[in-house]
C-alpha cells in the first residue's frame, strides 16, 4: 500500500511539474536570435555605416570591374573629337553585323526606322519629329559610338542599355545602313 501511495504521489508530482511547462518557450536557448528575431526599421539609423544610412563609398581611385575609361567629354567638341579620332576595335564581320542588326532593331529602329531613313514607328505616328536619315548626316563609327554613349539632341544615352562591344556592333550596322541609303 505504501508503494502504491509513493508511486501515485510521484506520478502526480511529475504530471504537475510537466503541466507547467510551456513548449512554445524552450528553457534553454543557445542562440536566442534564432528563436526571436530582432525587428529593424527599414530606414533607421544604423551604426553599420559611419555616415548613417548611406552606403559606403568605394576606395578613392578604385575602378569598377570591367569598366573602360571613355576619354571624350559630353560636349560638341568631344563629339567632333570622337568623330575624328575614335575607331572601332572590332573588325567588320558578319557575326558582329548580325548582332548589331538585332540590337538596332531593339533600341534604334523605333525612331530611326529599319532602313535608317528616319521613318521609324514613332516618327510615322508623330511622337517624335525631325529624326534624321543616316544619309543626311556626316557620321562614322566614332560619332555613332559617341552618340550611343552620351546621346545627342532629343536622343538620350544608351550607355545603360548596351555595353561597349554592343555599341560598336550597332555602329557597324548603322554604317552598313548608311551605305545602302547613299547608293
């Protein structure tokens, strides 16, 4: 009888102590941030950066990977200098012309037309007026590259859309279109 009483009391004690336990909050948390993350405000000041919420500036004099300097300024003099001195590093090939034609169709044909005559869809719908034909201007690959880099008149820069090689490929295709227009 004494054994039964002892077993009953010990089981009640174990049952009572286990019923007070909250399984959603474990007793030991070795990494508490894994269980209860810290909430941060999106634009709150942080000591992660020395200047507040701004990102860190790159080291002075550093150059982004793959960046090539372009020595002609965004001026009329820079345009004329590029026209006189800038030459394509790509040799003329059917592969470059094919890529240039495809890129021209994406970025240029809507204004300048598929033939380069200035009769693109935006011109015919009178969204932009006065888009020149390539036959009407003295252009070469250097001047085309410069205009793709900085833009000219109503045309904006395409430097963010096409990289250096793609600009030269477009320039090759434009010169081919100009040759067909002059015949």
